[in-house]
C-alpha cells in the first residue's frame, strides 16, 4: 500500500468475559503499536483485568458497552435484540469520534450486533475463532465483512465450506513471550506422579469425559499418572456440567486420581507444573493452550483434527492419537518417563516460536493493506 499515513482500526468485541479469543485480540492490539495502524476498542468485557482495563493501561482508547452471552433459545434471542438496540447509539458515537478507516470484528458476535456498515466507506474485517456455528449464521456474519481472517487452516476450511465470499486468509494466533515466574498452584499431586493436564472450559464439546476415560485406562497400567482438569464454569449450565463430570469421575472410580480446578486466572502456572498437556476437544479451532505448553517445553497429546493437530504436526514433542480412551491413554504412556519429556523440550519451544505475536501482527497488517487498497 502506498499510503503511509496512520490508519485507525476500530476493534469490536462483544464477549462479556476475558477468554482465549480476547487474550489473542489483546496481543494483536498491543502488537500494532509502532505500526501505521492505530487501534481503538469497543468491548463488552468489564472485568477487572479484561480488555477495556488492559487497553487503558496501554493508553489505547477504549469504550465499553453492555452485551450478554446470547444462548440459542427464545430468551437468548430477546437478549440479543435488546443488546443490539442499546449498542447502536454507542456505535454511532464511537464512529463519529474515532472516524475509523477499518472495523476489525473479533468473531461473529460483534458482526451480528453491529449496524450494517458501508463496506466501501468503512470496510470491515471478520476475525473468526469459532467453528461451532450454524452455516446461516456464518454467512450472515461474513456478509458484514470485506475479508475474513481464520486462526487456523482447519477453521478457514470450515468457514470456507459455509461462506463462498468474502476471501478467507489464515493468520495463526500469536502468543506473548513466556511470562515470568508464577506462583506455584495448589496441586494434590507430588513429584512422584506424572501430572497430565487438560485445560478446557466446562462445555461438552471439549470432551472432558473422554479425558476422564483415558485417565482411567492409563491408570490401570501406569499407576503414577494423575489428572488435572482446569476450566471455567460460566453460568448454571457449565456448573451443572462440572457436577456431572465430577460424578462421572466417581462412577469410573478415579475421583482420587483427578483434580478439578475452575479458577483459571493463572493457567500458565498449572502448565509449568504439569508434565503433559492433553487436548481432546472435538474440532478445536486453534489451541492456544497447546502453544503455551510447547513454549515451556511440555509434550502434547492431542486427538486428530482441528487446530492442535496443525500446531504439533511433525513436531517430536507432539503425539497425535485417535479420539478413543485407549488411544489417548497410549499417547500419555509415550511421555511416562521424564527422560522422554526432557528430550523433546527444545523441539517444543522451537515449534512454539513459530506462533509469535510479531508473525501474527505482520499477517494481519498484510490483510489490512489489501482491504484498504481494495476499498479505495
């Protein structure tokens, strides 16, 4: 792009909490400092260390609005329509004040709540990090954008089957450098145990039951194996699901072998104190925690399909298995010995280096340039 003047990018995120998608967005916004793209933010996350407060600490203009987690029922539709009406004046005021050159929508939710823009006067970009959506919703969200960014080839392929236009570009998420020394979490297991960690919010598609079944299978021949399930339990459905998982662990007679943790404010500390990270979700769009584990030299066991397979493919620190309890347990057994885990630590870190914030920022900036050039 020949025009080197600073461009204002209006980021919009309507999640009411701070999750992996929001942390990735924050890394991107922070990484844009020093480039020709000036970020400003509209967000629904009002938590103490959420998007808005983090951007304000970075002196990045940010404005909050109210949006709930819209469930797929009649009540959720009512919440969505009400939140969309309340968002319109905030949107109009923000556009008038900031006069953005491009709108960056962090997922389909903000695409649905935002008034339909003129794609020529103010082009939009849709950043997709989710694949578990009806095709009609994907098409509706994509219709609001000049271009789509997908966080993995898997995610881009799923959206590509549903959306024939606009074009889709794959830009993997980038992670910040490894954090400093974190406080040691309260773990039930000692040094004599092989600590296997699953990081997954309490939603069924993360396949916690498969992990529990694999843990039981592994424990029959590997008595030192212990499990930790780390994930948020937002709302009553998630809390009910957590209770069901705990009951299932008792039914499998492994309740004494697994620790459930719902306070995930310091997931990095749990990763550092684990021995193996397991990812068994059904169609994980990217796999942020997989990169976080690789970054500190941890081996990975993941089921085939989705973003995690792309991350660990051809990496000595990754074991790809079929989504069965027997195969996941077998994958855990590969890393039973400490020498095996230590031997691949450098390979794990090298693979994680490929998912840097700098690479993500460059990839996104290249897309910005194309969108703005085509909108002239």
